[in-house]
């Protein structure tokens, strides 16, 4: 049954591929719209690479979220093909009204609207495939171009999968298929190693503090604690991991495994890539920093192969972003969260923290800054609205929690919009409805858990 579902998804992606090829051959400018996170930038990077390699032209726009007014504005433009990457399924009603060809390459839970004939809707959920763990938005984009002999772009699809936290003890489903093609056509190598961040170019204490996935309770997001940890086990914290003696590396590995056994495992690399991007997860983190820093063009440039100056700027941006995360984790440790019976939430109007509050929520759960038995909600105010980012654990999802459905339904009842995945979702609602929203979400999560 699984193979049949994957085959159906691949067939739909091939339809999209043929439409894309047709418009490239007609010398149409391909209008690409994508999300601003690592997955969305990777997805847009895959499509732009494919179009460029085929001699086509493209116009890319990156959005932090796709709103109704954005779709209305795009519809008024004069392009013959629109390609939505890592977004679009939730707004199919509006996209159906486009008068030209449209391709939607998304992995978020779609609404129940049927796509019209001129809209090719490629989404794993349509075929019974779980989009939160079996394939990312960049993975769907990859499927839509692999028919043009683009299997060398499989590595970018996995970069996006890492960005969406889809590597949990291995790649599953379609991601596994993409990995196999990546090993064959994109020279991805796999070996067992410590999975600390940027270990080729950062001092060890920073590598440890910057490690988000898998998180290290007591160390992630805390530079001082990481220094003290290294001093306690007799290692110098100011040098790079690669500069440690073999015996010292083993000591560090053994001590970190005691904190989180998942810190040692499969690492995926591109041996010929620049050191900062060699590890696919490090690559993903740099793209995420580009997105959070609103340097979308920089992220796309990296996906298109630009290095040197572009990589220098991206590294500076990532350092700034990491410092913001450190600030955010310190804020959480000082302020804590407000607890309701079934949920917990944090609120900030700080201009930095509110841009990273979703990441703080997700990583905070993994390093046990929050109660792992309740979803955590990050709330930030934007004028008359509030932006809501919700994260939970796979265990709670398996117990019945579905954040995408909850946020989509509740946000609509308050005149807002929401959606995403069962394990991670977001919404935008009027500020005045904050308390009502939280109370209703608390009730819905309680019912999901059978309370």
C-alpha cells in the first residue's frame, strides 16, 4: 500500500514536471512563490536551479506566510505559470481563481477544496502520505523536477527536510527515496559522528550551545553552561572539535551521549562542499538564518551555488541569529511560561524574540525547558493581530493531538487563519481574541487527549 501511495504522488509530480517543462520551452518567465524558512528556501532553490539549468527564466518571491491579499496581488500579475512551493494548499480556494496554469508543491495539510483543471496540486496528504515526517516542501519540489534529470538536486531536498525537523532516527517514506537518489546522484556521504553544530568552524563550546537538533538539555542555548561542561570534563572549550586529539573526541562523545544519546548518529555530508555547508544540517541552519534575517535573496543565491562573499555574509547573519536564540533561551529561563490545564504559552512584544518564538518553542520542548506533556504556544503581537506558533511532541501527536486542524478551525472562528502540521502549526488572529483563543485551544487539546 505504501508503494502505491508513493507511486500516485510521483505520478502527480510528473504531471507538474511536464507543465513546468512546457512553459520553459515556451520561454515563459516562471513565477515562483515560496516560504521563508529553510525548507521553503530549499524548495525555491530546487525550482530555480532546474529552470536555470534548462535555460529558462524565473521571478522569485519569498513570503513569511501567504495571506489572502498576497494571493489576490499575485493573481493580478501577468505570468503564464505560477509555482507555489511549501505553501498554497491552504489557500486553494483563491488559487483556483487564477486564469493561468498553477503548480502547488506543498506538504502542509490541505483543505478539502478540489483543484481546478489548470491547477496541478502536488501534496502528499492527498495520497495518504504524512507530510510532517515523510516528505518536506523541498522534497515535493524535488519530485516535480526529477523528471528533467535533476536528481543531483536531491541534496537540497534533504537540506529542507532537516529544516523541517524530519530527520528523527532516520529518513522515512519518500524522504528515504530522495536520500537514495542523493547518495547516487548528489554525492551525499553518510557516516556516524557527533551531531553538534558547525564543528568544522566554531569553538567547541559554541558548537554545543548552538546545537538545536538533537537538543542538549542544560547546554543548548547556554554558552556559559557549555564552557563549564567542557571544563568539568577536562577539555579546552576554545578550540574546534577537529583540533581535539582522538582520545579527547571520544571523551566528549561519551559525555554528550549521557545527556542525549541521539547526539551521536548518522551525519550527511557533501564532501566537495564548502566547510560551512558540508554538513546538510549546517546548510539548513544557514538557510534558516537567511530566512529569519529576511535576506531571502541571499538564501536563494546559496542554493544556486554562489559562495565566497555570499557565504561570508550568510555566516555573519547566522552568528547574529544564533546570538538572538541565546537571548531568547535566556528570556525563557528567566520568565518561564504561563500554564493552563492542557497547554502552556509565552508572550513577547520584543522585536527580536517574536521573530524566533516558534524555534524557541520547538527547541525548548526538546531540551525540556517546558513541560513535555503540554503543547507550547509562542505569541507575539503585530499591531492589531497576534501571531501564534504552536509546537508539540510526537508522543502527544500519537495520543491524538493535531495542531494543524486545531489552529485552522479555531483561527477561523475568530476571523483569522491558521494551519500547518499535526506537530507544528501557526495562526494569525485579532489581538483582542487572544484569551478566547487560548481558552478554546486549551479545551480542544484536552478533548484530543481524552480528558
